[in-house]
C-alpha cells in the first residue's frame, strides 16, 4: 500500500517541515527519489542545506523556517509556489521536546510554550497556509505527524505528550 503513495508523489511539490534530520529528512529523500520536488523546511540551516545538497538542487531546496512563526510558514509556502509554480503536499513533521522531568511541578512554562509553539501552533500554521493555497484549486494533501506517546497514559507528563495528544484527540 505504501508504494501507492510513492507513485502519487511523482511530479508533485512537497513541503516538509523538520526536514533537516530524522523522519523529515528520510521523507524528503524518499519523495525526491520518487520524483517529487521537495522544499526542506527547518531551523537547522546547515543540516537542511546538507540534506538538500544530498538530494540535488534539481529536486530540492532548503528554506529556513521557524514553524512557530506565521510569517516564516507563509514565506516557505509562497517560496514553494514561486519556485515550482504549484504546491501539492505539506508534511507537518517538525517537532521538539523538552527533557522529561520527574514531576509536572518541575516543568517551566517557557519550555512548555516553546514546545507548544512548534508542535501545535506550527502544525496549525502549516495547515492554515497550505489550505490558503489548496482550497482555491480544490487539490492538495496535508499530512501531520504526532507520536504514539500521545495515546498512552503515563505517570510522567511532559510538554510533548500533552501537545501531541492535542493533535490526536
């Protein structure tokens, strides 16, 4: 079944957040391997450029983007359109976490706000600005990742589990 998805990315333009490493990097390489044009979006400029170079400039480009900032997300999507003339897929994959603390009492609100900004607000902004382009043409695909931890009941609670649960419930 997964190969069907890969056939469908051929000649598509895909924007992937968190594309400088991990799942985002692997997805960008896989999509490019199956003839998609990929826009790698991340705050890790050096890693993002290295991934783009590994894929090749004919099939990819890197755009610096902090997904928690609306202007950055809007700019990344507008760059995809101005470069490739269209925009077909957004993969909202960027995510961060804070080290686990033994108790909720040990968590800081600034860390919580930072994690929520990337993991929840970032996905909202990716959906919003993708829809801004996709709805008028009645075409496009929005994919957003979460984590299985969001579905588990655990005695340790951290920002990542809370905000990803917000995406899955």
